[in-house]
C-alpha cells in the first residue's frame, strides 16, 4: 500500500510539472506608455486642457481679488492665497483622477480583449518590461479617441 501512495504522489507531481512547463503557468503581460497616451489620446488631452483652463481661472480670480482690494492686510492676502492654492490642488486632483479613470477603463477593455493578466506602465526612462510583453499603447490611444 505504501508503494501505491508513493507512485500516486510521483504521478501527481509529474502531471503538475508537465502542466506548468506546458504553459498553464505563463502570465500574459501588456505594457503602456502613459506619457504617449497623455500626448496623443484626445479624451486625455481634452481633460487636461479643461483642468488647465480651470486652474487659470482660479489664478485670474485670485489676481482680480488682489486688484480689487489693494489695501488688504498681509494676513488677508496670505489667507486668500492659501484658499486659492487649496482650490487649485483640489482641481488638479479632480482632473488627474478623471484622466486615470479614463485610462483604466480603456486598459481594462484592452486587457480583456487580448486576455492579458496584467498591464503595466513602461516609460522610456523607467522600463518595467525589457523583453517580451505586449505594447498596448496604440490600442489605448484608439480607445481614448
């Protein structure tokens, strides 16, 4: 009986090894150049432009308030500037989140279509993928038209 148990264990180990070596354990990796998407994808560019416009409006509002109240105290000026800075940071965060969500949706669709297990960033200066992987940057730009 002990011999049958050992044979069964060896057989199971051999089958598992064959499955892993046969490709069942391979991970399909996609990679994307987010900087290129930011430059070329119309949806992302439009969101960035809208965010920049809102930031400029915030800056213009601050300048207008300074011009309308030239006699404000240093404390009032600092408070006004801090308020404008908080608003600008909030706008920046809001638009960055919108851009990231749009990219995530497009990349999730691509990953599903191409049956990728993971999609990672792969900037020119900091390569995550040196060999192999599937570049999905062009597909992402197309989805973000």
